[in-house]
C-alpha cells in the first residue's frame, strides 16, 4: 500500500484544473444499462472507482472502452447479466447504482448489499422502498438484494425517498433511473438536489428520458419503452475543487482552481469569508488569496447538510483548517454522525479536537506537527494531506489507496503547485 510523504511549510502558487465529478460519473456509467446503444463520457476522471464501475459493467456483459484522454464508452448491446458480484460492490459502494437500471432493463437485479464503511452503516432502505413502489418485489438473500419487476415491467408511482438524515443521493439516482423505463408517470418526493443528481438527470434526458424538476426535491419521470445512447459531459467535481481551494487557504497561498462550478460551492465560499479567508471567484474558477503561511482563520462553525448545505464530503477538510483557527469552532455532522475517523489522526499532529456524538469541538492551535498518520476513507485522507501541507516537518500518510479512489494523481497536481509531496510505494 502506497504512502505519501508530505513536507510541511511550503507556500503554493499557480493553477489546478478540476476533474469531472466522481459521484456523477459513476451513476452516469451505470445508466448505460438503460440502452442497447453506446453511452460515452468524454474525459472521465482516471480514478480507481471509475475502473471499478467499468469492471462491474463488464461483469454484466458490457463492452467498455477507455480512450487516450480517459474518455469512456460503454455499450450493453445484448441482454445484460443480472448479478453484480460482492467482489465488486465491496470495493465500491457506488456500485449500488446499477440496481435501478438493471432492474428496469432486465426485470431482475441481484446486487450484493454494499458493506458499511469506516463512518458507519450505509443503509439502502429507501432505494428498496422506491423499487417496491414501482411494483418490484425485493428480498435479501445471502447478502444480496434480489429485486424482480412484475410481469409487464415496472409501473410509475409516487414515492417519498427522504431518510432521517435528509434525502438520499444514490437512492434518488437509483429510483430515477428505474423510473425512466417504467410504464406511466413516477413522482419522487424528497428527492436529493445534489448537482450530481441533476447531472445524471440531464444525461438521462439526452438519452431520451422525460424528467421534470431536476435540482428540486420533486422529480417527475414519464417512462419510455427504451432509451438511446448519448455522449454526456460530466460536471466538475465540487468536492475535489473545494479540497484544492482549502489547500490554498491552509497554506496562505494564491491558488486558482479552474474548470469548477463556484455556484456548486457557494456554502464553502461563504464559510471561508466568515473565517477571514477571502476567496475570489469567476464563472469557472475560485482563487484563494495570499495571506501568508501562519495566517490563522477565525473559528467558524459548520453543520453538514444535504445540498446546498455544507457538504459532508468537505467536513474533514474543513476540520483540518479549523485546527489552526484562533479560537474554538464547532463542527456538526448531520449526514454521517460517525464520520470522524480523521479526528484521532489530526490529534496525532497536535490538533485539539473533542468529539461529542455527532459534534466535534475544535480548539485551534498555533501550528501542527508532522506525524505518521493513517488514511481511513477518501475524504479523511484528503484532510490528512492538507494538514501535512502546513505541519512542521514531514508527515507520513499511510494507505493512500483511499485517496486514489476519488482524487486523480493528487500528489502530482499538488507538487505542480509547489507542494513538497511524493508517493512512496510500500
Ligand atoms: C453519496 O452517498 C455519495 N457517494 C457520498 O460521497 C456522499 O457523502 C453522500 O452521497 C452524501 O452526500 C456517491 O455518490 C457514490 P446518501 P450515498 O444515500 O448516496 C442515509 C464520497 O466521499 N440513508 O445520500 O450512499 C445515510 O445513512 C462519498 O465521495 C438512509 O438512511 O449517501 C446517510 O446518513 C462518501 N437510507 C444519509 O441518508 C438509505 O436508503 C445520506 O446518504 C440511504 C441513505
């Protein structure tokens, strides 16, 4: 397993271009199951998770092709297989996105229940509730979800997909995809409004699906007999963009993050201004302003919420910033109350953070010190790298395969900005 050695205390400078959104490209690739024709995604991010999704689709019989510039094409000309193996789903929870399109296309889907992850149980009850509303029978057998459409196929229905923690991103995606081939109209209440859901909806529309309400909590889908192929340009990754902006802010540097959607990061821009860390932005870029290394942000509380609230996927990275604030800040996780694996690792670097259930109380310190730390999940890993950029000494981040799942060659892109980071194969 590879490690990153991160030399702290170096200012950054320059521009970094954002890749396409991991959490949009995965469901878009799964949508290829809804048509016999080719679905092409130009310049897909070169991520482990994208390769895993292509492996899942390949195991179902799809022809997949990755071009020189990482553009990806998928074609399910024949009748796809109906079973997505545990081998793949355990590697990537996002594989669960094949459930809805597979059920709609073939009338049957057997997909391994996704495992939990380091930040708690990850149920899929509203996914299954949505399929049952569309007329499917759903049961759990030997660790697999087995969903079967009624004779004559799925039929449109009205269903509420909210959970005790708000809307469900992949739950909305799965049921929206299934509804595109159901007979009649489906109304999804309590739908997720994340940009990734909206982007998937736009891709489905370009495949011939009739969907209204994209970006709102109420989606209306009128089913079609079949969908056609398409070419879909996926939106920029707002979490990757936010991570790079925070790298610039943490090091007090001028870093311009280009090819992003500042409107998808309004809450981060607002919180950074509240924290006394001004960022400028234009139509497709955000730029951290040079405040010099050692600049301490004002303590600023965040609570993670469904979009457009503060994204849970930036919580760990925000905590890395608040460990250096000149006061006490409070971080509350309303999406994944246990998403605090990074606390202990940041504490090893001198951070003073106390957890009270879903809340973390961060007492800012003057500086962090380097330490050997262990990455636990994709976003916690990013937070440890960010902390390493400003810690005194060289931080040794272990198990960086987590970070490779969601950030394309992050070490070479940070090095290009002047960071002292290098990958060491273990
Ligand atoms: C998606 O996960 C993202 N993953 C996650 O990003 C992201 O953190 C999450 O949405 C929230 O924004 C992908 O898109 C592949 P949810 P998802 O269903 O869809 C509860 C990353 O780092 N819930 O929106 O699995 C659930 O426990 C990853 O890129 C139910 O109770 O999340 C959670 O508390 C991590 N029942 C909340 O809802 C369900 O049936 C939101 O979960 C489904 C979810």
